[in-house]
C-alpha cells in the first residue's frame, strides 16, 4: 500500500501548478454612461452635475427604460492599498499600512477630494512615470496633456490595436431602406463594442473605410441559418461564432444588387482593424512605481453627490516592508447605504483584494452626510496602522435653484429618495415643520465651495466653506512591532499620538502636503491634508468631523467660535415631526466610528436672522482661534508635553 501522501502529493502539486499559471491584471472601470446616466452624447450630463428639477423615477414598481430626470453624474477614483511612512509631530517617522492615491493626485495634494468625473479620470498621463513619482516631482506638479494638473488614473494605457481577417461581407438589401445594414464576418473576435470605430481595408469597393459598429453578433433577425446557407437577407452564415460578426450601416456607396442578394465572398486579404483605445487596462509598472510605499494618512479623500454612481478601484500593491504578510485589503464605507452588500468590504461577507489584484467597487449615493471609510481586514490592526479615510456625500439640494421646501417635497415622489417619517423611522432628513421660503443657491456645482450639509428643506444647513477633519490616534509601539515581524497585542494598544487629518500639532497648521522619507529613500507626500480651518469673517464653515481612533474617545473643543451641531452619524439632527434639534456647544466628544457635522459661524448678526446665507452685518473679530482637546494628556506627542490634537481656526 502507498501511504496517502504518496498519492495526494503529486495531485496537489499539479493543482498548485495550474493555480500559479493564472495571470493577474490591473484594470480600472469608469464608464461614461449607465442606465441611470445614459449616453452623454444624448444628454451631455455625466461630466457635470445637472440641476435637480424632479425625481429620477416616479414609478412604484418595475424599472423604466430611461430615467424621468437624469440626476447626479458618474464619478471615479483609484486608490492603492499597501504601506508607507508618516511623520509625527515630534519628528518621529512611523510605519503605516495605508491607502494611497492612484488618481486625482493633484487635487489630493491640494487638500481636495480625489474623486473625478469620467472625462478627467479617463486620461492617460503623457509623461514618463519614474519610480518614486509622484513624490519626486511633487503631486501638484503632475501635469496632464491639457496643461492642467493631472488628475487622471495612474497607469491607464491604450489597449493594443487589433487586426483580423474578414471572411465575408454581406450587404443586407432586403431591409431596402437606406442606409443598408452590412454584416461582416471575421475569423477571430475583434474585441469591439457597439459604437467603436472599425477600419476595413482590402475589401470590395464601397466597403473599405472607417465605420461605426451598430451591433455585435450575427443578425438574429432574420434568424440564424444553417452553416453555409444564407438568411432571408442574403447573409451567408459560415459558422464562425456569433461574436465574430459585427454590423455597420452603409450609407451611399454600397453595392446591393436589385435582386436583394448582395452577398460578396471576400478573399482573406480583406481585414478589419480597430485602433488602440482606452478600455480601462492599466500598466502595472506605473501602478507599482507610484503606489508602492506611497501610503497616505488620512487615506485619499472622497466626495460624491447624491444620485451619483461611484466607481472606486482598489489596487493592492503589497506591503514592501512586510514581505512575510500576504495581507488582503478592502474598502468599507462605514454606516453607508450600499448598492449591494457585495461591495461592503467586510471580508467574511463580501470580497477582499489580494496582492497584485485590483477590484472596482460600485456605490450609489442615496443619502447625504458625513461618512468615513476604512479597510475591513483585521480592523483594529489595519485601522490603527492607518487605513482610514474620509468620505462625504453632498445633498441634491445643492443642485436646486428654486424653493428648497418644494424641492424637498419633490424628492418624496421617488421611492429611491423618499424620506417620509410616517413610513420610515430611519428617514434621515424629514420635511421641516416650517417652510422658511428659502431658495436654492446651486452654488456647489462644478467647483463652488458653498452648499448645504443635508436636504434640510429650510436652508438651515447652509455653509460657505467646508473642511473635513479626521480624528485618529497612533500607538508608536504597535506600529513598531507592526514593522518588525513581532506579534501584536491588540489589548495593549494605547495611542500616544493624537491626530487631526493624520497630523499632530504643530504639523496640523503646516500648510500643504507633508513629506516623509520612506524606506525606498524617496520623499513621499504621506500627509496631504492640513487641518487649518480658514474662515472669511462673517462666513460659515462646515466641519465634517469623523473619529476613527481605535483606542480612545476624543473630545474636540472650540475656543471663541461656538460650535453648532447639525448632524450626527450622517443624519440631520431633526425629529420626525420636522423640528430642528441643532444645539450650540463648545465641545463635542466622539468614539471611534462616529461622525458629526458642526457649523462654525463667524457672524454675530445677519440681515435676515433666519437665513444663514444672508449678508452678515456684524462679523466676528478677525483673529486666530483654536480647536483643541480638553483631554490634556492628548495635547502631547508621545513623550512631549506639547502637540497632539489641536489646530487653528483662522478668521480673516
Ligand atoms: Cu487593510
């Protein structure tokens, strides 16, 4: 008798051999149209946010072929999961597990969200990406072909051109109307899509040239004939797979015979070609050159608008400093109404992304609010190590120009956006009890800074400028053992650096991106987001505060400028009868996994006291005010009695 392992080991080795042979490829997805955001050539919307004039759908069941109103747009972003270093307030360099930007780099370097419309995302970087870029050249200097700062996807590359032999071209004369349908059979798949351009050469007169593909596959009307037979339109079926066929429309120079049978058997010297084009494939070299050791804290900032569809690609570039680890990463939108649990990022219940792989998450944006996101692999570890980012959803009220109350009522006509307290106890923004008559500003659109935090219907959450503030903490001992192959005791974790946007004071008030030299000897922009809050005197700032600290509660106090709390955990502070429950305080306290919306109003008196967007008649005195923690042991950088969770509010 053979021992079992003598039988199974060779089989196992064969199995492993086949696994190792499979290839990985990186790819991003950023479509220019979808069902709810149809062909931009028809609507012209998907690269901007259209005004909100009515619900997307108003039916109560089924799924209409086309939306009644196109709301929102398509947004895309690409990020890496890997490792990197950051600098603490006392100069200590700290090792991180972290996400980094792989698109929107120039915007992220300027403290803005890296989320882009398709026409910005789907750009190919014209320069040569060198190892260490963009750190060596500076993210803000990463220029695109249009001369503007480059915010496209790193690595996007043209697909290779394809050329196949044509076996047969048949012009369909039975559908006698002009243009005629021309069916082309090729001997191999061309990999084309409807709408692509195909160039035919070497064929009979009238068919050479460049054509737009109308359909893929052998025409099924009339039905598929037997191999070698012609269908009623005269198209001979030679048995090639249906996907090897495509059709285009012949407008003027075709040669259908009067009999209606125009089939022309081509010699195989005729060919069909598609030019190189962009289909989401990326060059792994650029991904690795930019993504490795390029971790950010906070992770890349994301911002979308209600009714958007968001395509977020995560590419796992591996952790260079921990080659023993085969860590997967995921993206988890915390407390977020997901399009599908498949995209929730909890690895036991959805997918996780392996090293050398990429995955595109898909989100809808049904409820405005301040959210945050993090990796969901071993959360205490990956969160502590730095895989935490900010996310917010702007309300559709930003896109309203008329009365806000009526626009808010209009939303209830669509079950996807309805928020009726009587039916839905989770309704996050009930209709206000008072119609204040406020009208929309539509100001946030396409680059503006003002807006509303929620679909309040009464204009009460108006702000002139918004700032994301992420609270976090680092335990340097945990990060050290995380870098040095030692077992990590989660229960011993105790934060000793206290961070706002990944920085301890005084780094919180350093403008611009902070650089840290990594183990590759190159400076990387590890902490892109400053925590300075600058408010023109008399204006209102929205602070989108989230806490992702693993080991501590955090209190943030405001000295001099009152904090008006208007939202909590991405929900407007309003009772189900519609009364605003906003309150004014001088400090807020959050646990890890909570968020809060605070308005800092630097106006003492306005022309219309009930309209926060009206002219300020008595602004606060200009000066420097402070946001700081009254947990005095958190006002430190590890051993230093100086630093920690503090930043400045500059009223100017
Ligand atoms: Cu992770």
